[in-house]
C-alpha cells in the first residue's frame, strides 16, 4: 500500500507512538486528500469520528477507513478491497494514524501517516495533500469499476 494507514496500537500490530497536538487554527479534517498511488482520499467528519474512502489511481483497489480524532491526530482502522477479486483473497486490512499538518508559510494542509497490515510489525508511510475547495463524496467510491468493459444491453441470447 503506498499511502499510509496507521494502527491504533491495539492488538498484535505495530504501535504508533504519535501524540495528539493542537489542530491548526481554522482547519478541519473533512475534505479530499491526494496521494499519487492511492488517489483521492475522501474524508467526512462526524464529531470526533472520521469516515473515509479512496480508490487507487491505477483502479486496482478501493478502500475505506474509520477512526477517532484527537486534536491533529487520527487513529483509524482500514480495509482495502481489490477490484474484481472476491474476498477473502481480495483484500487487506489493518490500522494506522494520520497527523494533520499545515506547513509553515502555506495554506495547503497535509496528512503525514503510517499504516500496517493487521498482525504485522512492518509500517509503511502514507502522505497526502489536501485539495482546497473540493468537497468529499465518499459514496462516489465503492466496488464498482467504471473502467471495466460492459456488455451491451440485450447481448445475452
């Protein structure tokens, strides 16, 4: 997985030592974030909970995450589904963390994250850049593959 979804430190997986800090003034978690491998991550905020979905830029998989926010720290669990493959071999899951950052002298927010597969001690990175003025639509991302060939109607004999 190229973008990071990091574990909450629960279970047998890795521990993510990040501590929550202050959320940058005037910033919110909700939005759309971009990573060159994982594509657009749509995140919706409900109180201190986050729900999100993404679809890889190559169209091979889509995923979903949910977690809890504390200041500028999001701890979440994630599941990624391979498009065109039936579970259980069609997906992966684990946990991760994101730290919300606003770089100095910039108005473009970033997520620095880590993630791990369930029951793994290996950690990967996931960095995303927030897309200003783009509204999230998590329902636009699901298991449908609009790039797949579709048989013409009434083609079955």
